[in-house]
């Protein structure tokens, strides 16, 4: 599923949960339900922006670098990956690659560095 679908589903379920809380509390009225759906929309937008910034964009950058590395044959190319969970994983993978390849002529294959 795409980030948009996941975010929309998150927003809908958040809004439904908040609407249920409004209904159970006995505070029936359009203001409570409007606030519930506003909360769902804000939650969906926040999740979408977070996932796009912290996960999708760094992975896209890493994918582009790997694709370019395969096309031009430059195995020493280093990928710049943003900080965060994806950046930390890419950095650790790059360090492992450099250690495994230390005895060959391809030292630093796909080594990744944090900005």
C-alpha cells in the first residue's frame, strides 16, 4: 500500500475512534464530531508527512545512488542518506560492506555516510 492510503486509513480510524468517544461520553453534537474528523485529518496529514520525510525520501535517494552506481560501474560511490532510522540502517550496512570487502579490490562497496 502507498503512503497516502496508509495515512488516509489512519486518519479515518482515528476520526472514527474519536467519534465513538464523543458518542459514548454523551456529548452529542456537531462540534464534537467536527473536532473528531478534524483530529483524523490532522493525524493523517502528520503521518503522511512523517513517513514521506523520514522513510520514503531517504530510501528514494539511496535507490537512486545504487542505480547510478550500477549504471556507471563506480563501486566506490557513497550514498548520502538523511539521519533517522533509514540513515542509521544504511550507515550500518555500508560499514559492514566495507569490512567484508576489506581484503578485495572493491573496498567501500556501497558505503553510506550520514551528512
